[in-house]
């Protein structure tokens, strides 16, 4: 069964990540699957073969393999609605199996056996009572003490009779028949595979392996009660959902951890904080330049070269502006234009501010190291020459950088976390 199931999954482009086998105790198998972080499971089980204290659903409760993260699909004979002596409480079983799927065949489903209308226009219990009236001697047969299986036994005999009848019509049986004849058996098997009739247990059709093909009933468990949610007819290859599936988390669990690719960027809080601090710096720079310009005729300010002071203020302003561009480039948008703008503002602003300070420091140095106390005339034009020399060096380097090795935006994948 497991091999057929895996072949069906592959045929429908579904991947089976891992397979485990257990006998009486499924604890180790389920634990290994959970360690692989598998979320959706298909289990082929016979509940009556499991240890009562280690029933599959009891182990699910112990390991916590239930709820919104997991989804279980059971095929086989799980006996989930049957309580076995010595197993965990039904309340634990109901909790761990809530929302899980299990399948059954229309042939074996007890509810259908009781209500299905057969080819004679009667339900199976009605036909069974009629059979016992006509053949009261069969009551002595232990197998006839219950209605379960009566329809299957009847349809099995009917299948054999129909196949034999069809085979004998094309077979020369005037002489003594050798039932062990291989060609006769091959013809009989071929006619069995051709059968298609309505029996007491429903439509009787066999697949290429000679197995009975029946409509699959799909149930979802809610509080250990079966609720029909769909049917699948393998003969017509028709899947029919009769009810909407219920999920503990409101939606199906993911079948594996989802890999999300995200761009690492400056947080919104960091962006706001950096932009706000830089804006305050810009405001202070503008205010300083305004005060310097307004009081430029005062003796102390005039001696400090107000025009050079303005260059220092403009340089600081550009450095603060580069921080805002960096924040924007790190949070909202990434582009080579913003990268160049950030680099140029920071480079030229730093050179302007510290170049002007360097020029003023150089002038003070010349004055106070004048041992012979000669009259030294260092005008603002001399200071601006130093500043322009520094800025020209920056501009040449930036142009060379742009030509030889221009900035580019590149996406780099970091290790998965």
C-alpha cells in the first residue's frame, strides 16, 4: 500500500520528504519526522495492531504533533472512533486527531451499509432479512450471525459466477474440465477484470491487479466523530468535495519551512532617529551661518574671517545631509545615484569644513611663528586657495573613481537563518 501511495504522490507532482516504519509503538518514527520539521503527514496504519498504550493518536498528544502546525491524513484501518482498553483518554485522542483526515471505502463504510439502496430497490438490512427468511438454515453458519460482510460475500460469489459463465461460453468443456489449465485460468482472470455490475455492496469493478475498486470516502474528524467532506471515484477519476475542510489555524499548514528572501535595511525607527538628528544638525549649521553673516562686521567675527566660517558651516551642513541620504538609501530605496550623492556630500562637506579649519589654523601658525615680528598679510583669498586645492583634489579623485571603478548596486545572498 505504501509503495502504491508513494507512486501516486510522484505521479501528481507531490514530494515525499521522508518515510518511517513502525510496528506497535510509533513514538520513534513520529519523533524522527518532527526533527525533520515535516508538517503534513500521510500515515498508513492498522489501529488494532498498535499497542493500546502507544496508539498513534496518544503519541501525537505526548509529542505535541497536533494543532495548527500539523496535518495528518490517515489511510488503512485506523479505528480512530473505536476505544481500546488501556489506551489514553478519549479526550486526549480527540484533541490530537481534531481536524485530521481519514479515508474509507464506500464498500466498508458502516453508515453506507445501513442506508445504501441496492439494485433490488432495498437497503442491505432489508435484503439480509429477506435472505434469512428464504434460507433459515443459514442461521447456523457463524459467519451469518452479523450483517457485516453479507453484501461482500454475495458480490464475491456473483463475480465468480459471472466470470465463470463468460469463460465457459468461449471454452470447449464437452470433455472433462481441467481447472488447473493455465490458459483457462488466464481467460477466467481476463473476464474477472472485465466485470462491471451493480452488486449489493455497490458498483463492482476490478483494477488491473484484480483488486476491488470502490469509491473512496474522505472524512474529517471533529471530536472523534467522522464528518464526510469529499468522495473520490477512481473509476471515473472524479474528486468531489462535499464540505469545506476545517483547519485549526484557519488555513492549511505549510508543508515545509518557507524560505523568505528579505533585504537587510535600516529599520524605520533608526531611519527616523538618524534623519531627525541630522536635521537638527542642519538647522544648527544654518543658524550658525546666519549669525556669522549678521554679525560679520563685529571685530571678533571679522578677525575670524566670516567668509571662511561660512564655508565651515556649509561643509557641516553637507555632512549632515549625507547622513539623511544614507538613511533614505538604506531604508526606502537603493540606487547608484543616491550612493554617489551620499559619497560626494560627505567627501566635499568634510573637506570644506576641515579644509577651511586647516587654512585658518595655517594662518594662525604663520602669525605666531613669525619670530622677527614682520608684518604678515594673509588674506581670505589665500585661505580660499587652500580650500579650493583640497576640494579640487576630492573632485579629481571622485571623477577618477567614477571612471575607473564606478559604484554599482549588487545583491548578495547571506546564509539562511
